[in-house]
C-alpha cells in the first residue's frame, strides 16, 4: 500500500475534512524582493517570468473571480465541495498590509476550509502573522504559510541566488509556529551543487523545525532564466532521473513520519520549460519512485533520528 510508504496529502485531507479537498491557485499582483532590487535582481536562477504560477489565471482578475472560475471548473470535474485558495506566484507577503488583508479576506467563502500563502522566509511581517492568526480564529479555518527553502546548503543558496540564509528559514519557522499557523517547506532535491548529505540534512532540519507539510520537486529549466543560459553554456549539468529518485527516498527516510508530503515531484507546462522531469510524466516518476521504495522496503521516517520506535 502506498499509504505505508509516506504520509500522502490527499489521504490526510480526506481524513481531516471527511471528503475530497482541492487547492485552487490564486494569482495576486505582487513580485519578489529578490527580483526588484530590494534584496537582489533577477530572482532565483531557475525562476521563470511567472514566478511559479505557470497555471494560474491573470492577476488582473480579482481573487473572488479567480476562485469562482476555478472552483466552478474543479468542483464540477472532480465532484469537490471543499477548497483551499493557494496564493502561489512570487512572494505573496511582499505587499502592503491593507492589500494583503483585502486579498486574504476576499478568499474566504463557505466552501473554503483553509488558506495557503506561499512566500520567502525573509519576507513575512509580524503584522501579517497577527492578521492571519486572527483570520484562523475568527473564521475557524486553517492557515498555512508555504516557505521556499529549496536547500540547506549555504553555498548552494548563494549559487542559485536565493538571497536568504538557512537561519532566515529557521527564524521564520519559529515565528510562524509562535503565531499558531501551519507550515509547508518547499525543497528542490536534485540541485547539482548539493550532495546526498545535504538532502539528508534538509530532511532533518525541516523535521526539527516542525514543518507540517513538505513539497519536493526536481530542478526544472524554464525558458528565459539564468539557469537556461548556464545550461546552454554547459556551466551546469542536471542530475539524472535515477539520481532524483535516490535523493527523494533518502529525504523521505530521514523525514519525520508525521510530516505530510504534499508533493513528491512537480511539473512545469511544456510551453514554459526547456526541460522538466527529464521529459517524463510526473506520475510515471512517482510510480517508479514508489515501486523502488516497495522493493527496497523504504518508507518515510525509517531513518528519522527522532523516531522513538514509532514503527
């Protein structure tokens, strides 16, 4: 059973809410301090023009209109009745507080059970956290802050131009947890500058800081990025699909088994990328990864140092 291999998000959602729950992407008119010169310019070397929101609607549409359109489609197609608005593109806390409050409140509707906000570890104010804590309490819905960490190797963070440190992530996690909010950590598991030891360290640090969820994906090459230029100039060599699977299993085995895995492998639309997942469907890689875990008796938390004989 796949459920015994790792803590699957869809299963967790159904157990928590009693039925299917779908995330609905929301696109708001924000950018990133790593792009506009506040921290750096150009953004992360792999970040494309859409800032991770390749499949979102236009940010010229209101939050409520985006939700209305997407929920009408998703709800009908998948017979879903509960949803999580996901503020996805760029750094969604990089804005003035009144705008942030307006957008968050606009996402609240009777069929919304949670709100997810994606941002940088160094880009969250105390006022925003206080506001989100109030929303959670008054609206009786969950609030999750999704933080892009990507690597725990400081040298790698510098190479990919993240513009923040591991310490920034650790401090952000502590502040978010103190506010009573949930957290999701994003990791790229096959960065060429990372070693397998860095992947293991990543799992242990994410576990120690109490992340409730994780999202993992491979290193994509999107069009019109610094990484695309490096790739063309042969300054970077991508790891193989087999390397990714090995690293993903290592990550899972050293990850707290209580952490819910929202994603093991992601994707970017073909029209936006040069190479995504070695030109292989994400679900095929996922199936291959799970098959290897079954064959080798791997499972989430098997080597987690804080297991205490849970399994």
